[in-house]
C-alpha cells in the first residue's frame, strides 16, 4: 500500500510536470506564471501533501493491531487473572491426585456375604466301625489276660475289661495300629468272621434325622491388586468365613472333610473371625518379551469354572472347579498363545512332611514324603461366550489326611472315647500312593441362556500302605487296589430380560462309587457337592438389587449312594445296605439358603 | 423324610416360585445393549479413527473407567470436534447402545476373570 502511495505521488508529480510542459510555450515564446496562478499551484500542492499525509497515516494504522478499548481490556485482564488462578488450583489438585495414585500402590476391592441356611439330613442305619475296632482291641486284651483264649461272648470281653481297668487302659493306650494289623492278620479268616458276627450287633446304630433350622454365616473377602512393574502384577485375597457365634477355629471331627481346619479349606469352610490368606501370588508376564508367564504363590485355585455361575460371578479361579477347588501353594508356568488360548503347567504342595510334624523326632524310616501336585490346565478356547478347558493333575505320595486342627472325641486306633473334645494337630501317618485327575469343561453363552458341563475322571494308584483311617480307597485291614471313578456335572442358567439382573439356574451332578476330587474348599455348607458319590440337584436364583448388591436363593438336594465322599481313604460303602462306617454320614440332605452379597 | 419337612420344603419352593414370577413379571424392558454386537461395531466403526497414529488417538475399553464411559455416552459427542456420536457413518441408537455396553463392561475398573497370568 505504501509503495502504491509513493508511485501515486510520483505519478502526480510527473503529471504536474507534464501539465507544466504542455503549458510551456513553444520555443521563442516566454513562460510567465501570474501571481494568481502561482498561488493556485501552491494551494494545490499543499492539498496534495495533506492527502498524502492522510494516506500515510491510514497506511500506518492498518499495519498496527487494533488496541481494545479500555473497558474490554479490563474485562480481559480480569478473566485472564481468574483463569490463571483456576489453572494453578487445577495444577495443584492434579498434582495431589498424581501423588496419591503413585503412593496408593494397592487397589482394594472385595465382597461381604450374609447367608442363612436351613439344613435337613438323614443318617442311615449303620454299624459303628470305630466301636467295632474298640471291641476288637478289647477282644485282644481278653486274649492276653486269658492266655490267648478266643472270647466266648461280648459279655465275657466286657467283664475282662471291667475286672482289669488299669491293665486294660495301659494295653489300649499303648497298642499301635501296626500291632493291631498284625494281630488281625494272625487270626484265621473263619475266626475273624466269627468274631465280627459276635461283635457287630453291639455296634448297630439305628438311622436318624437331624435338622439345623437356622445356621447364619458371615463371609468377608478383601482382594487387593498391585502393579509391581510394567509386566509384573501382584494379587491377593484375604478371607474371613465364620458362623454366627463361633470363632474357635476348630470343630469336633465328624468324619466329613468340612469338619477339619486345614490349609486347603480355610476360606471355604467356616472357621472363625480370622482373616486368612486365601490367595497371594505374583504374575510375571511376557517374560523377555515372550508369551510366557510365571506365577508363584498361594494359587487362585478356588471358584474355577463352571462353579462361578451359581455365584453370579465371572470365573473365579484358574483350574477346573469340579476337579480342584482347594487352596494350595505352588506355581504356574503359562503360555498365552493368543487372546483365546492359554496353556498352563502347574506345580503345588498339598502336604509338607518336614515342617511342623516333629520330623526331627521321627526316624528316617518312618518319615513321610511331601504330597506334591503337577498338572496342566489348558484353556483351549476362551471368549466372552465360550470356554473349552481341559485339566489334568497328578498327586504324588498322597497322605492319609492333611495337617489339620480338629477336636477328636474318639481314638482312631483303639476306638476309645476321648473324655473331652481336646483340639489336636492331626498329622498324617502314612503316604498311600498317587491319584490321577482329568476333566473337560464346556461353557457356552447362547442368547439369554448359559449352558455348562463338566466330565471328570479320577484314578488311584495305592502303594499298599494302610493307616488307622484306611488305605487308598480301602479299609484299614484291607489290601488297597487301584480304583477309578468319574463325575459329570451339567447346568443351565437363564438370564431374565431385565438387563441380566435376574438369573435362574439348575445344576445336576453325579459321582461314581470311587469318585474323588480335591474340592474340599467348595462353597457348600453341607458338604462339597461335586465330591458326592451319588447325585446332587441344585436350583438357584440370583437377583442384582443394584449392580453390586445381590440377593441369592438356593436349594440343594444331596443323595449319597456311597460313603466317604471327598475322602481318598477308606472303602466306600453302599449306604442303603447297613454299612460299617467309622463315622455317620448323611444318606440324603437338603439345604435351603438365602444370601445377600455386597461387592465393592 | 417326615411330612412336616416335606411341607416346609414345598412351602419354601412355592414362595421362591412366586418371587421369581413376580420379578419376571416386573422385569423392566432391557436397556442394556448387546455386548457381543457392540464389540463388532466398535471394531467396524470406531477403530479406524481410534488406533495408534489415527486422528482420534488410541482408544480401547481400558482407556476409561465405567463412570467415564457412562458420562461420555451421556454427552453423546466426540470431545475433539464436538460432533454427535450418532453422526458417525451408519450409526444408530441401537448400535451406539451396543458399543456403549461393550465398552462399559470392559472398562478399566470392570470385573475381570480371576486367573493368574494377567
């Protein structure tokens, strides 16, 4: 624009010169400007100068930014100051949040459950096996005080004991199980038959019913997750599970797996207001950029599929819940082939023989071996809708029990009643052999339905050892042999059309005579239903009062065909045939329960 | 089993059935979308702009909490260009609800299966 003005001025000047030149008289004529003409020219030049000045000023003004008015400036300044204050405040708050997030290294969550149960159960007619054992001990005592004579009658046996109380107590307290076995082996079979025929009637117990009208329980689970580094995470869960009014931590042993307090069931069986560590493990993922991961610690080995459906929850554990629903310590080496296929190889210890069992007091020949597990857990295909899972596990050197706390009211060797329910630490007394477990789980979400099923196999490999509670799938005085068992579970759940808040489900499972699984921590107050050697029918209804508050109603019908469900020791007996049982057991039982669960 | 117990069990089962029927009858029309479809639509319609290096920046269900997804879809607009979500090509209310359901159910604070090796 400035250049244009200058060109314009130059043009004007040239135009002026041209005009003057045009008015210049031809050669020979004089060019005299009159004073009036000079004044007019000067005025025109002055006018031209003024115009140029104005143009120059306008040009200069256009090249500078427009300055706001004083009022607008004040508003802007005020807003800027306010924004500046807000920014500083925001920065301070974000900084505090970042600090808190960094220092809060643990993310907590969990759930609390209140449950009320009503339980009915029927115990069948049976012969008391421990009473029988006691009479056998007394029979041996009779023989000892009568020069080896065979007792003629039960009355004669009782009389011998009554007549020699101190001698009998010494005899009974000092006899060992091995001596008892040897003594029985020395009696010819015909005489054994005669002896049992004499003793059995005295041990007969008429069947009876039991009813627990109201059994309330509290369960609190606190879960915490922490990020150790970009590819290492830690997960833990503490669990408290108790019945109203009891926190002793030990029960009187009644022959059921849920009447002992042991390492594998502290979260699945009510014990008291103790906060136990149900699971605590780290996962080291994508090791060296690979697809391998390593996870070590107290394993997430409870509530595995498909046992999560009746909880209205996602998969709660890694291994199949129908095979392993048991807390154990161990490790997993995994390979995530892709988002849908996960392969896991697992190892664990179920019984530590060298700690807490007075191992230094035991001669090497009498020492037990640890019970160890190895297996594979393969998610062959997993999506939000489908799970195909295969599990295999082998348990080495299974012991005749688990380190546990219990109150024993009977001596398992001599069968004598223990006068008070003293709590003792039970320690296994023998390794019995190995157990194989295998299973296939299928779950499928189809429309409003969830379908799930599980088929399972168990097989025992006894080593011939028997202890006071028995050998592997055999009674104390029998010779154990390999046995196989199987179990099937089928379930279906319907999700109502109210945003899946309400669900109703049905489950059925059947276990064979020699069926065994490690499901002692299963969340069933009567007994782990998947361990049943018989059938269980279950119907449940869950309703989310809101997203995190759930009501559940549940009905279970247990029908036991054989005794010893959940145990690998002792020979299963048909319950409808007046069996010899060391401890009474339900032939059928019903449980109705209602729960309120708050998840946070 | 005694007659008293049978009657008690029958009563409980009857009460349960009545509750179930009542709840089913009162069941509100579903507002939840189809999570499976939502995953498909998300990949089909949203991923093109929401992967690493794309104009919308990388966005996965884990990018927000459930509350943040709820607020995002309640607002119904892309924050960058302020365009309504429904203006995305081929989008409709039902599809949008399905996508929301998928993202909400897989948000960073949503319940996760509890297996090792995550």
